[in-house]
């Protein structure tokens, strides 16, 4: 199993625990809108994931370009004399 898939599974498990804790914990106050709170949590986590995706993509592309330039720079040039 890849690390990305493991990370997704851990996040989903945490999400499930958060939603389950709303249902099973005794709180000192009644939640007026449990479903609304859960939906906001899910929406926030989803939007955060979408907002970080472009940043990570840019970083990966930048890292690949840097590695390619380093390899090209380190490759010995043949003299054609």
C-alpha cells in the first residue's frame, strides 16, 4: 500500500472518529445541529484538500525541474575536436 493511500485512510478514519464522537459522547450541552456541524467539517476538510493540491503540484514540478537541471549540469560534456 502506498504512503498516499495510507494517508488517505488515516484521514478518513479520523473523520469517522470525529463524526462518531458526536453521536456517542455525553456532552454538557445539547448540540442544536449535529448534522450541520458534521457537514461543515467535511466541507472544510474537502476544500482544504483541494486548496493544497495546486501548491503541492507546483512544488513537485519545481523539484523535478531542479533535479533534471542538476543531472544535466553534472553530465560530462564530450569535446568534439
